[in-house]
C-alpha cells in the first residue's frame, strides 16, 4: 500500500511476509513490518533515493528483519536489451521435439 496510515486493508496482519521499501517516517516502519521491527534494525525510513530497490523484509516466525535489494532496470538497460535482440540471429525450429513450431534468438 502507498500510505500505511490508511486502514485500506483491514486484514493486513494476516500477511506472513511484509516488505517495506523507502518510507517517509520512522513510525511507518512499525506500521508496515510490525511493532518493534525498527528497533531491531529495519531502517526503511532511512533508505536513500539513490538506492532504488532497497527494502526491509519481515517474515512471520522470524524475529529479525532482513535487508534486501531488488534489481533496478533503467531505461538505458532496456534500450541496450532491445538493440541486442534486434541484432540477434533468429533460428526457426519447425520440428521441435514437442511437435510445436517456434523461433529462438541466439
């Protein structure tokens, strides 16, 4: 959810895995991850805008939160991928073992 102050999801306590990306206020960390998690190290309110994808994860049954980082794909990365695939050699496979036809880039 975008604003942890809002009680949009009344059953949010039932989620067994919670993820907090960059948050605005220290109180929001406990709202998202659970009471006391900020004191145990989850500093989601201190995540820099220069580190996209950094998050804190809390799973039920696990006392300590884990710091995680998802990969960040930029527009430049996508352009590079398009150029790479546009220049790739395409092979036709008319008689694949499963009986279907298909194409693959190499």
